[in-house]
């Protein structure tokens, strides 16, 4: 998978969080994921299906970061991961995939998105089962960390 | 979502585990998922996209059941959830979705599948973010429990 497929997801997450929650994340260098495992507390996942390829996207947040985003969006900080937080994580995942879909569509790569799924549980890990390369993009912030993982078959 | 959409997933899981791992699960009554939360230790998730609808499927296993399935398939019981186990859970998820896809295709409902994602982490929970009804199907066995959750938009 080349950088052409990574940047749309990276820039889309930065854009969504900056616009919706005045939250600036700092992206670190994307890496090809092998044994490296990203752990987080709440994750949004979405499947993507297109004529040229299929794949999956996950965005994993530390609890502290998820709660801070909620606080900035709604003015109130929840006590922990509740249904409002998982709704927000699902919505962010949908928006990031949608933003990347638009950017990739301009380059001639089309896909449709499934509905998002949100996983919560302290320190869970996510593995994309895909024949293609899996890319991990770590993000840091003073409020906690996030990770994007994206993989496509045949790219 | 009517029973026509539930049974293909239910029968497909029973069939896959019976054929591949000589494991018989006992399905309980499917329910419309509201506040009820299914917890498990390792889950396979897959997105589905079709011209009429889109949705998502998850299959969540207790660790003991996942390890027993591995033991019956490979003759050796892993010490815990490792990459071989998550590979197997991803493969089972793919096969269950594929089996349901065939059965639903015969009824005129077509969808394509994204690539599976596997989540591991003790007692994690899964929420399908979908406008349509979410159906939870619990399965029990002497080796541990499993849960299917499936949801489609607009059905």
C-alpha cells in the first residue's frame, strides 16, 4: 500500500478532530504493522468495499482522549465510556472514512462503507485480517493517544 | 429486521463450527438488542455493503471456547489468545458471513463483504452503530459461550 492511501486517512482524522472538537493531534510516522500492537480503550471500526479492493479501518482512542473530545464537543465530561462516547467514536470513524473516501475517489479509487462498530474494553487490541499491507499511524496529544490502522487487500 | 435475515447467520455459525471443529453450539432465542451488552474475550467483526443495505456482523467468543475450537481444529491447545487464534476467529467470521451471504443471495439480498477485523481483550463489548435493528443471538456450549450480533440499515 503506498502513501497515496495513507494520507487521506491521516489528514481526515486531523481535520475531523480539529473541526469538531478543537483537538490537535500530532501524527507520528506511519509504519507497516507487523508484530507491533496498538492498544486502546475504545475503538471505532468500519469495513470498506469497492470494485478494485476491500479493506478495513480502525481508530483506537485512550479513554482520556475520548472523554476530552466529548467534553469539547458537548461541554460536559462523561465519567467514563458510556453510550454517548461510543456514539461519538462511531460518528468520528464514519466521518474519517467518508473524508478519505472523497479524497481517494478523486484519485479514481472508489469504495462504499459499511456501518461502523465500536469496541470498548480496557487495553484491547485490534488485528486487521487482510491479505494486503497493514498500516499503523500513531497520534499523540497531551490528552492521550490515538491510533489509526488501515488495510486494503491487493494494494 | 425480520427472521429471514437472522437465521442465515445463526445456521451458518452452527454449520461452520460443526464442520470445522466438531463443536456443537446451542443457540438461544435471538433478541432485539437494546441495553443488553454481550461481553467476550475475542471477537471477529466484518462489514457488509450491498445495493439495498449495509450493515455489520460480530461474533464474540469466550477464551475457553476459542481455545477449544483451536484444539479441535489443530490438535493442540494454545496457552491463550495468540495470532493463530485471532487468525482462526477472522476466518470463522469470514466463513459465517460468506455462508449467510449465499443464503441471503438466494432470497434476492446481495451484499459484498469487507475484510474481517479481530478484537481481543478480556471482557470487551461491541456496539453496532446502525440505524436499523440490532439482533443479538446468544450461543452456549459446555466449553464457553459465543454471541452473534448483526445489524443492517433500513431492514
